[in-house]
C-alpha cells in the first residue's frame, strides 16, 4: 500500500523547486481550488469585501493588473535577478 507524504514533506519538496516551478505549482493548485465546490460558502463579511472590491474595479478597471501580465512581470524580475 502506498503511503502519502506528510504536509511538511510536500512543503519541503516544493521549496526545493526553482521559482518558476513553484509558480507553476501555485497556479495548478489555485486552478484546482477555483474548480472545487468546497469553498462555495462565503461569509457576509467576505461577500461585502468582494462586492466592495468589485465596485472599486468597476469604477477604475485600469487599476487592476491582469494575471497574465503580473505573471510575466514576476518571471522578468526572476530572470533579471538570475542574470545580474
């Protein structure tokens, strides 16, 4: 029978990855969380916060950063640090 890794073993393994691979893991996990139905319950405070943020975004959509652009910026900074 296969034994599962402990959380600390998983975290240790992830920390051994380079930044690019860690970002890939985060993206993969986040995408799975988005598709999960486990987090469908939102408290009233969280709902208000989300609605306020949505209102802020709708009032000034240029203030937000697209995830694709943000990811590219992170990769550029990572690459710059590795080169310099």
